[in-house]
C-alpha cells in the first residue's frame, strides 16, 4: 500500500509506502517554489509540473546498471518514495518543509 495522511491540527502531511513496495508513490518537493505534490503515477506529476527535464544522472545509471539509483526517476523533479519509507512535511508555514524521513 501507499498512503497520504493529513493532520489538520499540526498541518502535517505524511506520505508512507509499505515495506513490500508493491504500490508506487511519486512526489515532487520544491520548497523554493512552495510546491509539494504526490501521485501514484509520474505522469500526473509531469502534467502538474508542465513537463520536467530528464535526469542525466539517472539515465546514465540505468544505462550502466539497468536501474536508477534508489528513489530516483528519469525526471529531475520527480522522486519515488522507497518501500518502507515515510516522509512527513510541515505545512504550517508559508512553504512546505520536509521535517522527517525514516524507514519502517
């Protein structure tokens, strides 16, 4: 499973993916733009971002090893939440802030 949970009292958003990682969860976090978005498919994020540039490092990794580095996608501003990973964002300020990253 993959889920997003909103706590209105603390204004924190939690993104979580179970340790088996069967269901994907992609996200784009750009604090300088005040942007935090997530989706089950990268296509939705690419549409929201108005497209994205290819990540040359991730593409080179795929060519060399057959897979991108953990958490990377082929797009610069789109990341994949790892199996068993939890991200918690504080949205109580003007811009979203990553306040916790952990593994289950």
